[in-house]
């Protein structure tokens, strides 16, 4: 049985259609369709019911999908065990935040691709939350405090952050110093998130309010520099501007607790060696150049 056709079927089943599966696989839709046709002809059953809205598993397809996924995983492990020591091949699909990925992850991925010419690297840089299982990613970089999930996580380093405002904002509205005062200020936020702050030895959650929101830290930094409010941002974005005086730390009596940068991957009995290698490279990179996203 053609392993590429088997892997393609699993991708189509998980992605819900030929077009999204083709994007995941990095091939054309026609190639995906031909592989599916070969597999169905070999099995003598229809695995997918195709329509203009996508592709849905037939009863036979739903039964076959789990067996096919396990077979693909076992074959991937078998391939890795017989490769020359240290060599990687196949595809590595990774998601990372836009405010972190191009600066911190991209150089490591470039080095990884240089070391392993048979490895295909696909990176997605976005600040939207990506469901790595549903969207077919091998792993993702997550920053902050991880919520409970069934994903497996490896911490690669700390993330330090602070709350800042511009001198112009402080001159017009004052600088918040207490948890109660923070609620009276315009907060620059990604959505409706809570902020974690230290109150002595305890971590407390506050829910600030504000009229300016963006899904990207760089955009929130620009708003803070423009004097639109107070922003909860990682030091990597603010250090230069704090040093120049363009931003001023506030809420210093209630500092931001140290968070983390993590590599997260779907639960699996056999972690892919390419994900393990990437994680070790990021850890080595962090040892020589601390994460300051």
C-alpha cells in the first residue's frame, strides 16, 4: 500500500477537505485527489464523500482513518530509526506567535534546514490561537502561562514582562500604582484576557478594560508609544523604549510574574525526532541568548 496515499488520506480526513489538506502537505489539489483515488481503488471502497463544501468520511472511511493514522505514525518512527545518525527527513510543520517567531524561531529553523537538506520546513507565524491537532501541526511555540490541555509541553526558557505607558499618557492620566487604580485606566489588550500580577507572594488576576485592542504585541506596543493606554508586554518588545524614555514601567509594586516559552506537541507515544531536535536547538539557543519575547 502506498504510504504517501495513506498519509494523504489521514490529512484530508483531519483537515475536512482536499484544499486544506493540500496546504498542509505542500502539494497541489490534483496530487491529493490522485492519491486518494489510488487508495480507494486499491481498497475497493469509498473513503470520502466529496462535495462542494469539502470531504466527509464515509462509514468505511471513519473506520479506516484511525488504523491509517496509527500505521503512518509507526512507519514514521521506523523511518527515523533507520536513518543515518542525526539525519532528519520528511516535513516539520510548526506554528509560532508573530511577535516571537520571525525574531527567535526563524533563525533556528533556518539553521535546522541547513543541517538537514531532506527536511521540509513549514512555519506559520500568527498571533491567533492555532489548534495544532485539528490543523495538522507537528508542534507550536506558546508563550505565557499555559492553560490545562492534553498537549505535551517542554519549557525552553522564561519570559519576562512588565506594564508600561508613555510619558504623555502618564502626564494626562497619571500612573496606576494599585490594583484598584489599574481598573480606572485604558488598557491596551489583545481581547478580553485577564492580566496576572503579583500581590506580595500571591499571583492575582485582574480584568482591565480598554477601547484599543489588537491581536499582535507589536501593534499594542505602537499604541502604547502613541499614548493610548497602559500595555502588558514582554520585555523583548519594550526594553529599547524603556531605555530611551519613550515608555515608563508602571504598577511596579505589582510586577508581572515570570512566564515561559514552550514547545507544545500533540500527545503521542512516540514523539517525532524532528520535534525533539528542534526543541534541543531552541534550548541551546536560549542558553546562549535568553528568550526575551
